[in-house]
């Protein structure tokens, strides 16, 4: 009498229905990635099943979904001898290796009379997952045992942990054999890995270095309840022992040239019911086993290499990590003819991608100054070949990341490089840490210009404060200062800035105003007329509005509007330079962070020197009074559509100069909407709210200017 027969008929039927529904939703979610039930609905089904099994303990069976979680911790993993060896694969690292493999396979099959002259071999090309190899054994359709690869003959029994994976069916569907061992890979998706590390970080636990290590560590937990909390997934791609399977290949599906011989006793294909590897994977899928769909049947070496190139190009977009692709001769009969050598089959090959992670020695940590003054710690490494290139430097991001990863000079570290991504240090191999490995200390002065390095509160990045003086920031600061919203120096483009800085002619913003036509005509693509126009533009820029000059200085957190507010409030450059943080906080929209940034900028001696040099070069900003008496003081305007002569930037500058503000949306507080041709929804809303509407002529009249 079975356990189910000891309960009332109605309860047995309800329990069976609940189990089927739960496993159906597990299959949709974890295998097909096509969920149909909400989390709440799924939880409701599970709670109902748990309640019935608690009321009728005799109903509990190993294949019940409720038994995935909760097994007692193990003292240790016992050894498991594989019924058939879990073989490894030979590796290819170059196109030549693949061509040689295809040539050997073709030659053997032609000599055996199994391949016509000039006929290409048919292969199945698949992903080489970057996870942990596992064999999952089913007896009469029920999960009976799971084991790691180990040495290929003997592995570790991880059955209790594998049972917690919802992508692994506890009971097979459909037409299953008496015994089936499905072999595949356990892995963690990248997004799930990042979330797992966030949880680890929140709990103060050690972070995992990469998804593969996380998957291996999670599966080898002695407490299955810990494994159950980890986002592990399984994909089947091969098989071990098969007993009692009925043939599933119709005679017409059997390749004419591949009449299957009786497989050798140690063959992987003993008992296989299909004619091809591709058919075997389809069979797995019909029984509810997760099989990755990113596989392709290809012909000859050209097809193999095309698959490798396609996967390599799209690799970064995959949800999980792979470290190569695998090629297998599709026909199982042909596999038998090709046979095995040592621990690897002759009919399969792993074509590896260039390594994306390697270990090397961290020789030192330098700092690099970015275009905006950001200070980035950079690891100096003992040269290592990773991701297809030799890496000698790798980013460490910032000071907090170094502390979090506990990276020290002298450590053996893991270096990662994916595609064109800048190499980064993933973390140290703490077990190999030498005595005397030293902690990193952020320098207090810029290695390029000697200015102070400061770090604002609530920011992860430290920065050089020598914005106008620092050579590392020079090009960026010049391009910014020459912009239309700043000094508006027409003709000073990026290419010319590059030449002027690289030649040493320009060392600071002040040097621009000392340029002569004779200096400029020496540079590429700079004729006399262009040089004369640029000198005229520089002369014009000697008398900017104070707000434009303050914006041109590139003070961190000071945008165009804040710069104008500062100019109106203080009225002169000297007053802004001498204002303390308390005085700065009295300016409209200037908070503690902005005030501190302004004060830091003007406290840096190098920046003050550049400003004095600008004054010596004839730069005299036009003084601005406060907003009192200005035509648009305290009023907000909205611009929409295209005006006849004014650009949007020109109209904005006029409004700001008159004490007004420009907003992107219309509200009851809007004073005027200035509408040009093709004005859209803003004009409609203005009319609905009764906001006055002006055209370009009306705006100019309001500003006291002639149209």
C-alpha cells in the first residue's frame, strides 16, 4: 500500500493536482523562462500542499515540491562512483586547432565509409557554460542521486542540495526510461549574482569573486537550506547511464550512412534511444529537463567557426557566463566510430574564448587624474595575459572599493577583462597574501599639479581641486570655457585645443588671451583668416558677463543658473572669491554642497593664480547688479516653438540677464510663455491657465530692446 492510499481519495487527488500545478509553474519559470503565475498564487499553492502533507504525513514522498528545502545539514559529502565516467573535453584555443579537429574527424569517418567525399561533417555547436558539472540520476522517473564530476570516476554526493534547484525536476515527465543520468552544468545568472552579493554585503558576509565560484560554493554547502537560498540554475547537455529507454528515432530519421553499431560497454551512448545528439537534447526537454536553446546544427569547420564568432560577439549580452563553445559530432553512430582517447572523446571539442579572468601579483597602486579631476586608483600588475591582451594596469574604481575588496599591495589578485571593458581587479586571493602586504592610502595632493585632493561628503570619488591649473584637466576646462554658454569663443574647437595643449603653448585658461595670429598660423588647418577670426573672438571674450565667467571657470556643481545667481548676488568676481560658506548659502538655490565646492575652488592657490593671470591678460568681466530694478526680477518664463531671429539660448540669456528664470513647464506661477512657430502643448496649457503669451517682438519689448 502506497503512502497516498492511506489518505482519503479526495485528499489524494487534491495533493496530486497541487504537485502537478507547482511543478508545472516551476518548469515554466525556471526552465522555459515564461512564468504564468504570480508569486502570490505560487505561494498559495505551496501553502495548501504543505498544509495537507502536515495533516497527512503519509502523503509525503521524496519527489514532492515541499521536499526541495529543509533537509538536515550533512556532516560531510559521501563519495559516489559514476556508473559511466564523466569525461572532460579536449580544448581548442585557435582557428587552426578547430580546422585540425574537423580534418581528423572527417578523415576517420571517410576511412570508415561513413562520410562521402567532399561531404562536411554535421556537428551540434553549444555553449560551454562557466559553472559546475553535475550528474543527476533518475530512477523510474524520480530524482534518486546527484553527484559532482570529481575526478571523473568518483564525485561527491550533492543530492540534497540539487533537490533545492527548481530548474531540476524531481520527477520526469512523459516517456522516461528506468534509469537516466542527465549531465549538465549548475550556474548563476549575472543579475542573480549581483543581487546575491548585495545580500552578502548587507549581512556583512564575504562577497563572492565571480558567478562560477558562487555556484560551486553554493552547491557544496553542507546545509541544503543555505543552497536553497542561492539562485542556482541547471542546464542539461549530456548523459551517463541509460537503462530501459525505448527507441525514439523513426527508421526514416536514421542517417543512411550511420547504421549504429552496438556501442562499447564503456561508451556514453549505451542505451541512448536517439540517432543524434540533437535528438537526445530534444528528448531531455520533453521530459522536463532544462536544456539551453542557444545551440545550432552546423556543417564542417566553417560552420563551427561561424558559430564561435557569433557567440563571441553576443557573449556580453548573455544572462550567464560562458567561457567558450563546445562542438560535438551530431550522429551518435559516428561518435562510436570516433571513440575516446584517455579521458576525452574524439568526437567533441571545447573551443575556449580568451581567458577573461586570471591571477597575478599587485605590484603597486598609483592614482590617475581624469578630465574632471576625478582621482582613480590604478593597480600596477605583474604582466598577465587575459581577455586576449597583456594587462599591466587595471582599475580599482575608488578608495571605498579598495577597502571593500580588501586589496593590498603584494596580494595575488584576480583580474577580469571582458571584451573592450577596462580591466579591473576583482579581488585578492587572501590565502596567498604575503606578510607585509600594505594597505592603500589616498594621497593628499594631485600627482600631476600638486593641488590638494579633496573628497566631498556623500561622494565616492576624490578629486583634484586644481581645475584651472591641472594639466590632466586642462583640455576639458578649455573646451568648457570656450562654450557658447560660457565665454563663447568661436573658432576654438577640440582639435585646436588638443594641438595648443600638446605643444605646450597653452598651460592655463589665461594663456589663451595671449595668443597672436603669428602663433596660431603654425598649427594644422589654421590659415591666417581663421587665426585672425579667433583672435577677434578672444578679444570679444575679454569682457564677458560675470555670470558667464563664473560658469566658464568650471567650478564643480556650479551650472549656468547658479553662476548667474552668484553674479547678481555679489556683483563682482572679487566678492565671490572672498565670500565664506555662510555668505554663499544666502544665494538662491546654493546649498551646503555647492557652497563648500565653491569655497574649495577659490581656496586653491593655483586657481587664484590663474584668475589673476586672466586679469593681467585683460579679462574684465562686466559687473552685474542684484535683481532689484531688473525688468524680469523674480519672474519665470517658458519658451516654446521657433522664434524668427532669436535662438533658444539667446532668448534664455536675455531673460536671465534681466533677472528672470526660464522653466521647461507651464504652471499657474509662470509669468509669461514666449511662443514661436510650431509651438506645442505648452502654448495650449498657457491658454488653459490664462498665462500671458508673448511672441519674439513682445519679449524684446518687455526687455526694453528694439525688435
